[in-house]
């Protein structure tokens, strides 16, 4: 079995165990994954070279130029939305993973290890749950003996900044 086959088999196993994802999420992740591959870049460069070589056949006329301008504009326009969707989800998932590590120093929940594959509603619900945990911790004071955020020197004007000099009690 080749390395490519091993990767396909692993991907199949991972996909089988994943939570169902909305159609747009699956499309944006797939497009983002393939858009970043070297073969995609080589294909795009090849298309531009072929377009350039056809210039003399069409006399470098306005229609010939309009073809590349319109094509690249449409592709760029669509790619911005697809890649931004993937980036937003990845960023939210990363933040939630960090929140999990902070909230549970004994060990993170392993079910949070693939958050970037979940849809926006699930990510937002998890983010709000962690925001509530943070609010509760600030209201109750830190149970681990840390200084509550409101009492930390860096949260008080004129205290804890290097340009203010040493902090005095």
C-alpha cells in the first residue's frame, strides 16, 4: 500500500468519526485545502502562461484581455469568502481550545480536539459557555489563589506598565 493510499485510508477513518458538517463548511474546507497545494499554484501559473501564449493568436485584443481579467476577478472574489469562512472557524476553534486548556489544567476534553470542523453555531455556543465560566470565576474570585482580574496591577490605570516604573504597594 502506497503512502497516498495510507493517507486516503486515514482520512476516510477520520471523516467517518466526525460530527456532521454543513455543506458550505465542507466545501470551504475542501477548497481551502486544495487552494494551498503546490499543484494548484502550478496549475494557475500554467493557465496564465497558456493565456499569455494565445495573445498573438488573438492579436492581444480587448476580448483576450477581458478573459483573464474577468476570470481572475471571479475566482478571487469567490476564494475570499471561502477562505475567510475557513479562517474564521479555525480561529474560533483555536481560541476555544486555548480556553479549554486554561479552564482545565488537569487535562483538556479530548472531544474539543477537532473544533475547526464544527459549524459556526456550535463554535459560538462553546465560546459563550467559556465566557460565562470566565465571568463566574471573576465574580467568585479565582479559586486557585490567583489575583482576580480587577485587582491585577496591569488592569489598573498607571500600574504595572514598564513606562510607569516599578509598581509600589
